[in-house]
């Protein structure tokens, strides 16, 4: 089964790359700023959040607070946009699926991959912010690759689950919007966890643990092994569930799209 899956992927990998390029182009086709908006949006968002939480609510007194926000905001933005895009992937490509045989997983996978490409481009903003706020790189920065890989795995796994569920439950799109709001507020994007009494709530949010280790890497701290274990369990667990669920239900997609 695994060898067949690998052969199948190799056969259609060119199509996957073309779909990724197509989705990136379509995303910015009618945008005046184009791909530059990928850099401008997190800058503007960070400025707003910094002003709100430092001036109005008296949070974030540290000089590197804007970078703290960025390290969480960029990861959450990718997870949010890529999972929402993957969720719609099967239904939005219904015409193609009905006319031409293509492995159906190609569509949600391309959605997550295209989002990941733009996310990596947006990391330029974070590097620029680190330079401006004089955050010196350390050897721990190399470990940032690990949470970034787990972030992709988590988004892909959740994306496959959502893509499958959205075919049969159209209201999933609205429900996921509410869940994403909960994910955002429990990811410690703009506040420090020391200010929270009920820390048990973070254990239901895998994205929080990914952000923890990404921040540790960026601010020169060693990796939190407990957070790594929890994030890995959630990420690969979601991927396994997503693959199994998608594989079992994909033959019924054509009857419901």
C-alpha cells in the first residue's frame, strides 16, 4: 500500500507543483501590492496589537514585545488560512473531480503547501523585526526548523480532516471559524502565559506548544521537551487520522459535491 501511494504521488507530483503555483497566483491576482501584502499584513497587524496591548491595556512592557507578537501571529495566520483553504479544496474543485481522475488528496495538500510557501516568505518580516529590536541569533535558532515542520504536519493533518468533513457537513466552515477563534486566544500570541491562572486550557491547543518552541528557538532558549512531545503527538496524530479518514471517505465525495 505504501509503495503504491509513493508511485501515485510521483506520477502526479508535477500537477501538485502546478496547483501550488496556481493558488499562489490566484491569491494575489487582483491585489495591487501582490506578494508584498504577505510582508505588509503581519507588519500592520503587529503594530496595531502592540499599540493596543502596551498603551491601552498596559501589557508587553519588554522592548522585544513586537517580536513576541510576530512569532505567534505568523504561525497562527498560516494555520488558520491553510486549514480554511484545505477545508474548501474538495468542494471548490468539484467540477475537475467529476471530469478528470486526479488523486483527490492533491487538492487539500496543494492548499496547505501554497499557504506554507507564502508563510515562509512572510518570515522575512520576522527576521527584519529581530534585527530592528536587536535580538541576537544563537545556536538555538537552528532548532526552529522542528516546530516549523510540526506546524506543517499539523496543518496538513487538520486540513485533510476538515476537507473530508466539509464534503458531508456544509456547516463545518462556520464551526471551524469559531474553533479558530478559540485557538487564537489560547495560543498566547499577544500575552504571556504567566498572566494566566488556568494553564490546563493550553493543553487542548497543539498550536500553542508549537509556538512555545518556535519562540524558544528565536529568543535563544533551549527547546521545551514536554512541549515538543505534546506538539509532535498532536501533529502526527492529526496527520494519521486525516489520512485514514480521507482515504476511507474519498470514494463518496463525488456523490456529495
